[in-house]
């Protein structure tokens, strides 16, 4: 795997030219961009087979990151794009759901849409694209005044592909890719 350090994002380049690309937004506490690589939050097999576009900050615009990526990588080598958000980074999935024809919208122990400007039903039209791992107790005793448990129930009611398991919040990204990684490599 090679790595490009760009202004808005870090790009990892897999061991093959043609592959899928995943925009992966991180969260608070510095758990974004560099953190995913420094602390091995993306399994090696994924890094060998998928382009990752890692916004340095969750405030960096998705379009800016994609533009930087496309200026360095031949678009003909990208078979599909997916958008994933870990923790606070899930807000960027809600915000950018219509920016591209995403293959997968990944929610990795996500913050609830209602913790920002979105409604719980923000992804209802994309049920078949959602892949989620969640452990509501990671969000504290009251789940941010009940908003996180309510969103988890909303996802259950929609019957999205979701695995709920007692995994520490910071270990959810590798858990997510171990659950759904094959979908990013076919």
C-alpha cells in the first residue's frame, strides 16, 4: 500500500490499480484521518484491496476530498465509491448521501442524525445501501438524551444490515470492515 498526504485528505493506494474507493470520515477526539492508519483501524487486507480517502478533519468537505483524490488517481481505476462515517463522521454520511452514486453507506457506531441538523429518516431511501455496526451503550448512560437509542431502533425497524455487538467505540472501525469488508472488494 502507498500513501498520499494531500491538503484535505490522506489517500491510501492499494496493491492493484483497479479497485473500489471508500471515503471514511472519522470522529471527535482526533479519531479521524491519520488515526485510522496510525492505530491500525483499517485491516491490512482492506488497505491492500481498496482505495481509502481519509479526510484529515470531519469538517473537510467530501467534494474537496474527492476532487483531490481524482487529481491523483485515474478515475478509470475506480470501480465504485462508498461513503462511511465513524462516530461523529456519520454526520458526513447523512450530509453527503446524494453527492455520488455510493455503493455502500457505512455507519460505524454512528452518532444519531438528530445530534446535528438531520432527522432520523435521513437515510430511509437508502436502506439497501446501509451497512452498520452499533453498540448503543458506547454512547453513554442516556444515549445523548435518548437520541442514539432512538436512531438505533429506527435502523432496526428499517431492517438495515446491522450488527450490534459489545465492541469498544474506538475498535468499531476494524469490526465494521471485518463484518462487511468483502462487499468493498468485489
